[in-house]
């Protein structure tokens, strides 16, 4: 019952603070390792989906890590607004999305 009440408060808070208008944004997440990558990207993807308004999500990979890259590429199939970027290309991806 407590979890249900907390979820209701969260939904009301998200609804009340939802942006109005055609604003675009790019949310950048930088997972530290394979353990938290999927959960972090999924949580951010749901936030972007909730915000709507043409927003996009960019997953920043800190280094060449094939496992992180494969996790992000798999999640791209589920979330078409997810982009995978290296640190050097982050600025270009942000400008491309906005």
C-alpha cells in the first residue's frame, strides 16, 4: 500500500511538472559500468517518454567497452530515440538532436 501511494505521488508530481509547449531536450546518461547500465538507461528512457515533446536520450560511453556498447545497442531496438555516443562526439549528437 505504501508503494502504491508513493507511485501515485510520483505520477502526480511528474504530471504537475511536465513541460508545456514544443520544447525539445536531450537527456544524457553516463553509466559507470555494466551493472547499472540497463537500469539507468531504462529509467531515463521512461522519463524522456513521459516528457514527450520530441525529446531524445543520449547514452554516453566513457571508454571502449564492448559490453556496455552491446547493452546500449540492444536498448536502441526498444527505444528508437536512444543514441549512443562517445565522449568526443557528444556535442555533435546533442546539436543533431536539437
